[in-house]
């Protein structure tokens, strides 16, 4: 993920009262520090193994929702606000969510597009879904 996208997602998470979960890559802390323009410390979870963390969250009762084109995906406009702890999973802009993470999803949401592109920028897509889950859109 490009650093600017991570900074954008961090600020969006703060705006809607959500936390950001990030993998333990060395560059992540530097990017978050550089992109953090917030007055208070941001809520960031550093997860050692994203797949294990997703499975643990699901076992603990969280809904795991992927932003992904899938046959059963709910359109963004039809996505209800989250009523319980929800983890949103974002994939690579070109290749999507890895298959091993798809297996951990409870559902998927798609963002309709009428243009010729196959996907939105990951920070834009994540921000739209976060606002919808928060009931602010």
C-alpha cells in the first residue's frame, strides 16, 4: 500500500471513530507518523499476522467485511450501518483481497462504478465504506 493511502485511511478512521489495523512492516510507523495530522494520537492496531488477527476478530464476534467485487456483494448504497464491531478488509487495487483472506469474510461490499476503471483508489474505497458503516453517508 502506498504511504499516502495509509495516511488518508488513518485520518478517515479518526473521522468516523474507527481504528486502523496495520501489518508490521518497517515503513508503516514512519508513514503513519508523517501522515498523522491529528491533534490526538490515532487508534492504530499493529497486527503481527493479518490472517490470524482476522480469524481472532471473527471468533470474538466481529463481522468481517471485504471491499471486493463478488457475486454475493452488497452494493454500497444498500450497506446498513454497522450495529456491531466490524472489521473492513481492503485488498490491492489491482488484484483485490488475497484468496486466503477471502475465506475469512462474512460478506463483501462493492462500490458501483460507471467509468472504465476496474477499481477505485484503495483509500477512496475504504473511506466510502467506513463512512457508510459509521452511518454518516
